[in-house]
């Protein structure tokens, strides 16, 4: 089936961008000047006038440089109040006049600027104007978020799927480079070190479902897709990802479920030790379910479920639930196979809004990915009634008829998942610091509840589980793992890297009892190691290659003032851009020393032995410095 997946040429990878929280009302500095100018030109005159007043420009036209450098202005109830006798009709006329000036040409704006000086800058904002301005700024913030997100892949949509092929080609280039390097130089130049690490794409293909118990039982299409999806989560969320609290799934034996051993009497190894029942016997058809559940800063639950039934039914189910205060759609994916063929494939970013509307930049991205990966021959299946209440208008629901259609769906699902994870890295939680944000938080909660309720209304899933287990198990499994809604019990999040540091403190408290003593011991050991590396290098030891030599010289540069001063004097004649950074001085010195040693004539070789002998007789850091000086 996977033969239908074509390989695209390689291309550059995009870097990450970080976007902060939504700007507060009238925080003009939070809106990029480029977007503000474009919105002002393309929006109504009223919106342009509000933007101009919020940024402090009043009715005076300003050039683009002053616009881009304007600071945030705040609306204060006590600033610039007009007298109570000012009528609302005069207020509306002033706003209309400002709108007309924003839409007029340069001459008109300049001509009316003097008239606007009489008090236009002092006009207070009405409640309606503030609401309109807040909506406009939210729209601009969403557009900025969309541009930051799409900048990671907009010019290379194929890269959202072809990243594995590109990593493979890059690794092949490393192998060719190694073969082109003479063997006797491999260790000296550290050529083998470049083959010790693998790119994420290589890891994804090498691992696949290798760590799953159902590996080898499910169809290769499922194995392929599960491997890519799980690897993408671990790659793109990096240290952000953590296991879902064990008590909520592993503690209930939901990590692996066997219909022949639902109470785990065989301690999770029944799938190996208990043979499948014959058709007609009790327990047929046997159902095996395996789950992987993660959480992160943005996602309260990242759930991957694979099910395999003895009669040929196979199911892949994935849902990425955001935390209740993050504004990001629920990514849902289902793949169902029966009789050796995929009968249902669904992928959608389910909107968290009453109108089931996705943000414009997200909808645009989904449409472009569908156009890029799905073949034109794809014909959609009708969405069931329960799904019509949660799926977006861009939901892909299909029954693949051709290998090209299945291949297109797999590529689209992987690309959409990776784009979704990239999007999550740019988000910040919504703080309930205004009426608008409080309303949005309430809508997010209601939408997550609606999603879970409608999924639970899908009787096909419950029927399969009830036949294999019982109604009590099915109810608990579906409501507490698959589609849980419990804002009061949200999963806590902590920095994974910090957690590992605390774990190290807990496991080795005596090392950190006296930090100063520990650092003193560490420096002493590093000094002895640096001296030993340099002595062995000068004596011709082939095991001392570039990384070790670099470590030794960097340590000397950082800890020996005389050596540091000598190196700095030798670099005084170089241009600043040609001089190595202090943190890279070890690599620079190692490269020069290796060139000096390996390119000198044979008659000068005894000097190395003399230098090594001198180094060995001194001991400690001064010995390393002496050896470097003699070299």
C-alpha cells in the first residue's frame, strides 16, 4: 500500500518563531506596524481612525517610521475628559470626520489636520469604539500568529511529509564523506562522530512501532502512520512532552488491554502466552488495544490508540486535546480497516467555537495541505449526524479506493499533525483579564464538552467494546480515557528538563551538599584530564582526536591566565570577524595544533617527544600549558 507514496526532492528546513500573548486593548505597540498599516489601508475608515487614535496619532498624518516606532498608549478614564455637556451627536461627527481623514489622500489629511487640532486628540473613547478596537487588534494579532506559524513551512509544504527522505539523504551524504576520507584520518578529524547521531526522520523510520506490543500484528499502513505520528510528537514538542499521569491510565491497566485477560492476571503478557481462540469458541474474536498517552504545556492529552481484533478489524485513533485555556482546535484522526482494506479515514481540526469556524490562517493552511497531498479522485464519505456537530467544513472523511488515495491521506494526516504541533509551540494560555477573554474561555470549555459528548454518541465504538468486554468497562474507558471532560482535574504541567534536574538532585544529594567544593573538585579533575589528553596527543596516541584535544585546550584557555593572555596576543592582528569566539577557542587551537603536528617534516618529529616528556614531568594544568607552549 505504501508504494503509492512518492518521494519529493529535498529542501530547506524552517526555524521556529515565538509569539507572545494577545495584546491588551489599545496596546498599539503589540500590533506589528506592517500589519497595522495594511489593515488600516484595507479596512473601513472608522477602523483606520480608531487605530490612528489608539496609537496616539490623532488626526495628524504620520510617516511609516513614526508609526512603526510608536509606543503603547493606554485608555484612562481620567485622562482628557471633555465636559458633560458634549453631546453624543457631536462625538459621532468627530469620529466620522476622523474616518474620512484616514480614507482621504495626503492632501486632504494635511488640509484638515489643523481643524482636528481643536480637540480630536482629547476625545474620549466610547464603549462601542473600545469594543471595535479590541476586535480589530485581536484580528491583527491572529493574523500575526498565522504569519509566524506559516513562515515555518509556507514555502515548502512538501517538507511537512518529506522530512524523513531528506534526513536519509543527509545521512547518506555523511557516509559518502566518510568513505572519501582516508581511514588513518577518521579518528583525528572525528569523522565517525558525525555518524553517531541520527536525525529525527531517521529515528522515525527506524523505530516505527518497534516499542509497541502490537508491532507486527497490525497492517504496515497502521505501523507506518503510528510511527510517524508518535515520532513527530516527541520531535516537535521536545522536552515539553511528558507521559500522561500513570494513575489515569496505566494504573487502571489501560496501557494494554486484552479481551481474554481484562483484569491483567497475566501481567500484560497474555498476548504472548495465551493463544487466540478458534472461531466459534468462547472469546472469539479476540480484541487487543494498546494506548500511548502524553501531555505537554499546550495539550492536556495527546492520545494514540491502536486496536487489533482477531477477525481483521484494525483501528488507529488519535486525538490531541488542548488544555482548557489554550485556543487551538482539537486534532482528531481515525483510520479503520476491515478485511485487509481501509474502509474509513477521517482527519480534522475540530473547531472550538459555536459556529464551528476555524481561524482564517488555520483554514487556509488545511485547504492548501489538502490541495497539495490529496489526489483529485478522492471522494468524501457522508459524515454521521454526531460528527456534523463537531467537525469543521474542511474535515476529510473518505474511503480510499486506490493506493494513491490512501497514500495521499497518510501524507496529509502526517503533514497536518506536524503543522498542528508547530502551531502549538507559538501559543500562550488565555488569561481571564477581560470580558472578551472570559467569554472566549467559556466558549472553549463548552466546545470541548460538546466534542466529548458527540464522540460518546458514536455507538459504533461502544458496541465494539461492549462485545469484547462489558458495558461497565466500556463506559469507564470511553468517558475517562478516550473522551474525558474534567476542567477541575486538569493534568498539571511542569518543565521536563527541570524535572530531570530535580530527579538528579534527589538521587545524588551528597554531590550537591557543598556546591563550591564540588566545583573545585570538578575543575581539578578537568585539569588532570586536559593535561593527560595533551600529553598523549603529543606522544602520538591516535585515540586523542579533535574533540578531546579541543576540550583540553579550551580548559587551558578558560583556567590558565598566562596561556589565555598568550593566545589573545597571537590574535591581536586579526580582524574581529576572523577571530574565534571565546567559547570556540578550543576548537580553533586544536585545529591549528593538529595542522602543525601532522604537516611538519620528519626531521622535526623528535620535538613532539621532547614536548611530551616535558609535559609528563610537570603534572597538572601547568604541565598542559608547558606542553602547548613547546608544541
